[in-house]
């Protein structure tokens, strides 16, 4: 393993050195590009496309194209890409994973690379971990693409008949307080995919692929191919969630009465005596003694021969009772059980646990038990992203998984240096004897920081922990905002103000990967 790391850093230096001449060319072109008027910027894109039609390659126009998009970003957002961001963009363009430290501008780097690839007219997909980030990034950096005559689309999840949005600066949604989110005009899903650059979540891109494989007419497909993708938080999506199956199912025939029956029955069983629980494998199985007790209850001699179906129902009821917690793994809203994504902390509308587990949870919570489902189409995230002709990604933590990225996806990791020396201090962890002592220490420190006006973000594992810390803060009369899957509609507002003077924000991992908290005034202002 140590040999692998030494090879990684040696090859990393060689990769970055190879990009130095291109960055020099980009910087030399900066002054001439600045002289181009706004109304002439779309003409540059047209020129690039004409040169490609004439036989030139993307590599031939790369320095000038990067200089052009860098200037467009500067004009629309006020942000000028640093050389290290150009370095990251070149890594992404070349089909590598760019490892950039937190706050080093991964999203800006992706915008640079996506413009160059979009000139091929085959569609670019920028993959984020949640809907909010997809809309935020498209609404902020997508303006540079618009200035250059490209179109920018977003695909939404959990909103009716899978609609999409197109970035249109002439349209304003008055209900949105964040200007970055206010300029998306709702359009059919396919129109979002026909845009030059399309933003969305990993799950939505994968589910749209499955839906396209189930249509009866080619004209009903929404995706137009898999040419180039930039995956944000790539280690989370391509490694942590890689084997996660995306499943499209349909209701199946069959009674749901047994789920309610067994939900009551498992409350009479005893852990370790009647059943064993394996939290790592997320399984609950009956012991020999538990099987005999169940056989007596059901009046059968051999459970596996006479009532095998009951084993399935009781084990799913046990899993629901012992392994799945309300307000951690799921929430109950409007009489329905809604899954909470363990990676993003967000509610996953329309998604259901498979193999009868969702029905078992519904029975446990006393809500209406829906029909069982049967699988119609499925694909893992790993298999989906391996279909792209060109794949790249970005994250703050990729080098430790470098061997896996190379082996599974044939992707090299480029470790991008920071623009300035890192000033952040990483303190050691504190360990407490009791949960109560831990919460007391958190509140004490928050009180001290709040008195100095320093903004504070408190991360929690679950909605339940979220609410416990909130109660402690209320006792001390400390004003704060709570953010979790239950009030996700306020996310943009809470996040935009989380860096303000004296702000205290208590959040689940909904405010985790990819969330940009700007110190001082909200970024949109």
C-alpha cells in the first residue's frame, strides 16, 4: 500500500507539470479575451464549434476556450479562476479526479471543464449529491455558460412528473429568496437533457436511464447519451454508494394484512433468546428457540415447510423494529413513511425499501400499508457511471481511494495544491463519559463563540439528536436555526445565513458534503 502512495505522488507531480504550458497560454490570452464585448461572447462559442467542424480537436482549442470561460465567469460572478483552479479544470477535462481542499473552488473548476466539453455538442452532465446543490451551482456558475451562448438545464427529483428546469435570467420565481435559485423555468425533462450542460443528482441520472429503458417509443426517451460527466463528491458517489442499486418497481398483487399481524407479534419476542440482530449486516434472524415459539403460535409443525412465507414476514418485522429508527432512517409525514438518505440527510420522496421492509415499517408505525412491489428495472451506480465515454470527478478526499478508482473506473487522482497555505487548525477530538456531558460541553463552547459573534455550525447524526441539541440551546436562550429532513424547504435560507455574525446552525448531514457556507453576507447579495 505504501508503494502505491509513493507512485501516486510521483505520477501526480508529472501530471501537474504537463499542464503548466497550457496554463501559461491561458494567462497570456487573458488580456485579449477581456477586450471582447458581452454581446460578442456567444460568437466565440460559435467560432470554437466551427473550428471543431473544420477538423480541429478540443485539445487544439483548449487554452483559448479556457481563457474565454474564465473571463465569462469573472464577468457574471466576479470570481477570477486561479491557476490552481485551471489545474483542476485540466484534470477534469482529461478524465481524472481532482482532489481539492475544502473552499478551493471545485464548482468553479467544473464550470471551466464543462464549457470545453460542451463544445462537442454531445451534452455534459454535472452530478451533485442533492437537488439544492444542483440548482445552486447551475444558477450561479451557469450564468457564465449563458453569456457564452450555451444552455443550462437542471433535473429535479420528487416534483410531480419528473420535470426539469432551464436557466433563464429573464424569468424570476418570486417565491425564491436566493437569487441563485430564482431563475429556473420549468420545462419537460427531455428539454433539460437537451441543454448543453445539465445538472442533477446521481440518483436522478440513474433513474432516468432506467425509465428510458422501459419506454415503448424512442421519442419518449429523455437522455441523449452518456458523453461526459463530472461527479461532485466523487468518493461518496463512486465508492461509498457504488453498489447501491437503483430500482424501479411496480405494485404487486397480494394481501398486506400479514405485515400488521407480524408487527404486533414481534413485540412479544425477546432479543438474543428468540432472535439475533447483526447491526453491521442490517439483518435480524430467528433463533432455533424463536422458530419453535413461532411454530406454536402459528399452529404448524415445520415452519419452513408449511409456512415459509411467515419467516420472511417476521424477519422483515424484526428488522423494522430493531434496526430502523424513526427520524434517523425515515420520517413519518402525512401518513406515509418517507426514507431519509443516510448520505445526504434528505427525504427521498417516492423511494421505498424493497423486499417488504417498507411495508413492515408502515405496519410498525401504524400507517396504511401499501402493496408489495416487484422489480421492473435495476442498475447500480457503479455500472451506470461506467457507461460514460469520458468520466471525471472532484472531491476533497480522493487520494486514499486512488487504488479503487484506478481499478474500478480507470481514473487517476490528481492532487491539486491550494492557492494559499492552509490556515485552518484541526483540533483533536474530545471524548466524554456520558452523552449528557458531551451536550453540556457543546453548549458551553457555543455560548463562548456566540458571545464573540463567531458563526457556529453543529453537525448531528440524526433528526432526534438535532432536536435534543436545540432544546439545550433554548434553555440557554441561544438563538439558532435547525436544519434537517423535516424542514428542508428552508434549506437555502438557513444555509445562506449560516455564516452571518453570531449565527448558530444545528444541522444533520443535510448541511454536509458540497454545502458552501459563506462568512459574512449571503453570497447572492
